C-alpha cells in the first residue's frame, strides 16, 4: 500500500482522538468551566451535529477544489478548531470550537475515502478505505486512553494542545505525500452538485442503510459501561480493559470487512448486517454471564466496524464517479446521525421502555431494518428482464 494511504490513516487517528477523548475528560471540563456533567456531555452531541451539517456546507463551498487542496484546508480547520478548544475561556466558546472542528470530520473521511481508492488497484479499493479507517479504530484503543491520561495529569487543555500538534503534522504529511489531483478528476468532481448526488435513489438507499445500521451500533455501545457494571456485575475498574477487547474487535472487523468487500461487496454488506443483528440479539442473554459478555463485546466491535468500509464503498460506487466526494461525505454524516439517534434510542429504552437489560435486544432489531433497505436496493438495482418477441 502507498505511503499516502498511511498518511490518511494517521490523520484519521488524530480526528478519532478529537472526537472521542472528550468522553474521558467530562469531569475535568465540567469542573474547570463550572458546568454540570450533563452540560459537558452535550459537547459530544455538538460535535456529532457539526459532523452532520459540515458535509453539505463544505461540499457546497469546496465543490471545485482539488481533493488535495481540500484535504489540506480541512486540516487547517481541524488544527485551528483544536487550538480554539485548548484556549477556550468558557463553555460556549468550547462548544463552538468543537462544532467547527467537527466540520473537518465528515469531509475528511468522505474525500479521504475517494483519495484512498484512487491510490490503489481496483480490486483493493475497499481495503484501502478500511486501512484509512484503522486510524479511527486505533484512536479508540490507544489515542483516547493516552489523551485522557494526559488531560487528567496536566489539565484537559493539554490534550487539545497535543491534538493541535497532530493537526500540524498531518497538514505537512498530506502536503508531502498525497499526490496532486489530475485536472480531469477536479473537473468531474466540480460538475456534480448536492442536489444531483442526493437525487440518486441508490445513494439515498445506501445512506439510509448506513444510518439504520449505526443506530443499532450506538444504541448498544453508548450504554456498554452501565450494562457491564449493573447487569453483568463487573467493577467500574474492569470496564476499561473490557473496552480494549471491543477496540480489538473494531480493528479486526474493519480490516476483514474491507478485504471481503473487495471480493464480494453486496454479500459482505448483507452478511455484516446479519452478523451485527445476531451479535446484538445474542448479547441480551450473554451479558448475564461475565465470560460470555466479554466474548460478545469483542464480536460486537468486529461486527460493527465490518460494516464501515463496505457501506462507504457502496455509496462511492452508486455516485458513479462525479460527486463521489460529496456522496462519501454524506455517508460519514449518516454514520454520525445514526450515532446520535442510537444514543437517544438506547436512553428511551432505559427510561421509558423495558429497561437497561433490553437495550441490546432493541438495538439488534435496527440492523434488521437496515438489512431490509439493502435488500430493496439490490432488488431495484437489478435490470429488468427483456422478453424476446417469441416469448
């Protein structure tokens, strides 16, 4: 694989740390800025909202830019946003800086997916996307724990200063390693508008499949800690090591999903959605037994991220060349919209439904809906059978 692809992976690592590290620093942020824990938690929601709205806004602004220029501009936004987080004097400034930083998220992974697929042979495109997303999975395993430790030891602002340095390094790496766009590539991309991309039925069905699949993922994942402590019976100290098992599953599932999608894209999408539904439904029983719970969480991580590269590749294919960057960015926004809805759904099950023990069961039903959408898309994609006069 070319060095430029690993440069994109490194950038994905930095973005992943920025997105998730705030979860480990909520207490520090709330104390320093004088807000409640729940208010600090909205910094996560604000980031997700920035990802969702950032794709169309930046897509409209940057439609005629080359992909390399856009990636470098996104790194400037990312770096400035994290620096603003580090020096934010109050809560609302920090919220605004988080939303600004999130603007770079959707567009980077969207455009980065297009660049990644252009760096490799046609039979390795999904694997290239998976390698880029490995940066995001490794951020969960290594970057977030380190960023949390750094923030707790030297103040939460130190973590954002560190990520600012990552942004500067990423900007330099992209400038040096990512090849310039060919003029024809820029022309194709600039000829496609947002309305035209969203006017494609196949793209819309792909985006809906992505949203539904990740509603299921985050309906379960958001409440993993209380499930492990209140139902399985683990101590709070045991949660972090168990989440490393989940992180290991993310890496394995991500790479496996990309490898399989390069060979059989739609069967991989169907299979990964079935696996996700089965694992989540099985977790409803497994969480009552410690060993089975740990195994199920590892399988959950693998099944969740096995969907990422195939779904991203599906949307890229259905965009059919022109507008791939926009369609890809919208799909990243769809992942994050699913995250937000999933967290709400899990909370609704706990507060207004059967309770914490049923969260994974309800979460497991949602990928079945995603599977139904994917099957409809496959059926609609089949060419009509032409009958000869003799028939």
